[in-house]
C-alpha cells in the first residue's frame, strides 16, 4: 500500500523538499493538507469530465470531508485514468483520508474547513467558467485555490508555533497575498498549457486593446499584446511577493525550518519571474529553473534563511541575474 510520503514525492518533488524540512507534527499535517488539495485539483482540472460532473464531484468531496460516507467517491477516484500527479493522488484518496483521520483534532478541523472552502470555490468557478473581466475577478479565483491555502497554513502555524498568536490577523492577510503570489507565478508558467485546455487566466483589463479576444491572445498577430499582458502579470506577482517577504519576517527566527518551508517557494518564484519577464518563450513553453539553480537556492536558503536582511538581498540578486 502506498504511503503518504510516497504520494507526496510522486506528486511534487519540489513541494516534498519543503514539507520534509518541517518539524513534526506540522510535517504530517501539511503533507495531508497538500494531498487533500491535490484531490480537489484533480476534480477541478480533469480533462475527461464535463463541467457539470466536476461541480457535482467537488460537492460530493466536500460532503465526504464533512463526514459523509466516502466509499462511492473513493471507488470512483480509484479508477482515475489520467496520467497526471493529481490523478496519482486521487487514485489513493482512501489513503489520504486515513491520514486525515490520524491527525489531532485541532489540525484536522483546520484542514477540513479550509479544503472544503477551497473546493466550494473551485466548484463556483467551474460553473462560472474562464471569464476574468478585471484583476479582482482573477484575485477572487486565485483566493479560492491559493489564498485559502495561505489561511490554512497560517492557522496551523499559529496552532503549533510559539510567538505567533499576537500577529495572527496580520499573518492571515499576508498569507492570502503569499498564496496569490505563488498562484500568479503558476498562471505565468502555465499560460501555454492552460490555453490548450481552454482556460485563459488573463483579465480583460490587462489587454492593451479591449477588442482582442483573450482566446486569441497567443496568435502571432497579437504577440505584442501578449507581451504586455505578460509584463502586467509579472508585475502583479512581484507586488504580492513583497507581502510574502513580510509574512516570513513575522515568523520568529527560532522556527528556522518553518521559515525555510515558506522561503523556498518564495525564492523559486522570484527566480521564475526573472526568467519570465520580457521572455516570449513563456508563451510557448513552461518556464523552468535549472536543476543546478534549484539546488543552489536551496543550499543558500538553508544556511542563511534565518536572516531577514539576507532574504531581501538574495531576492534582489535572483531578480537581476540574466537568463
């Protein structure tokens, strides 16, 4: 039988690196949280299901998390056919739910409430479709799939770490911004792939010409407009990341492993944005750091991540190093 650790590593080596740094019990709790959200992602992003089926299954998933009988949904998930990380986790939904049930009551309550909220938001946006008139529309979608994750993590940190109770509300606000930052980077990295499945995460307000149909943004005739949109998305991500840096500074230095867990995705995002800015290749393929860059960033953060001053300096350095 597959373990939670094997599910984590098999669905995302990058997230596994950060989660495995965490002290117990946060390590186990965030592993389960990540895997629960991967099941939600599978139901939202599945290319084999009609939108109506996705909405129905997301609602059923919410009921299961709320305590309803899971057997029907678990059996269906076990037959997931897609060859994706999300489907890999979905096929083992029973194992993930068993992991959830082993958690302490307080942590379990946080995970259930936040994952149910996120799944409800995914269902709402699946019904609404890929229509983003304004930046606020995009932020609303990203809040459901990522901002709520920032809230989930913050609640777990406050539950487990000394010294955070007094800054809880501020961290909740900044945690949402952290989630929006990482999700905006995901939008940039996935522009070409999302286009292929019919979702264009670009607000109409970001287009230099309102007559351009977002679905036609990637045609050769609209390349200049696409590059303008790319710049606006990169600028947006960088604004959110400034809040993410404040979030990390609020975590006391004695909780170095938790700071490192938060710091690594921030640094990877900063570097990804540097590679994406003014880069037309982003419109045709995923922007990726090299394996060497990932290792070097991780090593540097492990040694120096306790220093707030170093974090600011290193972010500036990653942002200006050429492609």
